[in-house]
């Protein structure tokens, strides 16, 4: 069974540009999550989807971040416009219930 | 509010030594879950174990063992006879019973030297 996949693995953009990260969850997992780890800090929760609905987006830092999960399958996280402080590793996870399985992350560098 | 503290930022051991990674948590919930994840150099977070708040039995899986003590709010992880392949960042995480978000500690970087 394929695990959680994320694309791209790395992205380097300039401040002010737009970046879209993609996450494909494990097949059959209705719950999908985004987390972020900024350098030297904890991994922090961003938001949670149940199928295509946003269940909890309390961790989204501001309105420059937009997450979608059309059709309840894969999800995208768009950052527009990117700022320097958005640099970090963005993890996606999926679950059926309590145990979340993580992808390899996307390392975003904003210059 | 909930919080996870991993006081050990980095640990370095020599192969075959035993090593314990500490995790202390804070939560007001009576129902919660604790997790350990391993992040090898390749970057992905690998699930190792889940424990719920009503199950204080210690768990052993091969060279790995976990000691859950509610009295001290700790969920420590021991690797017996460490190997070079155990080198990774290890994260402890907490989930309240009422929602899905994980609260992570800052992680402990374990280096096992040959």
C-alpha cells in the first residue's frame, strides 16, 4: 500500500511569488492534515480536512495560505504571496482515526 | 492547553549502548493519546507507537520499549543495544481525545556512532 506522498520535495522561490504544495493521502483515509516545521521549532498543526471539508483550520498562520481538497482525495496548500518567514518543511498526514501517517514533507525556501 | 517537552535536544551514543529518550506532556484532558515518531535522514516521519491514556502498560517491540507513567506525565522511549540505523530525530506527540491535531515536542536528535 502506498504511503502519503508529497510534491515537490523541495521548492525554492523568491519573496512575493506563489507556491502550491500537493499531498496525496493513503487511499481510503478520509482525514488529511497539514503541519509545518519552521527551522528549530516544533512541528505545528495547520489544518485538518475530513473528506473535502475543512474541520479545523485554527493553525493556518494568515490569509496568504489557502488549502483545498477537492473531491476529498488529494490536497493542495497554496502560499500567495510567499514571505521569508514561510520557509520551512511542510508535512502532510492522513488517517482513518487516531494514528496519523506522514509524508516525506516539502522543504520550502523563500529567498 | 497542551504541551510536550523533550528536554534532550541531542544525544550521542556508541553502538550497542542503551539509550532513553525522555518525553513529558501536559494536558487537562482525561482522554488523550501519545505517539512517538522517527524522522530518519530521508525526512519522512515514521510512526512508531500510539498509547492511549487508559492503557499504562509498558510496551516492547524488539529493541524498542516504551514506559508510560501518568503519575509523572511521562512517556519515555528506550532503545536497547542501539545501532547506527537508529540515528534519527525522534518526536513525541500528544493528541487530545476530543480532536485530531497533534502537539509535538521539539524532537531529540539521536546519533549512534559505530
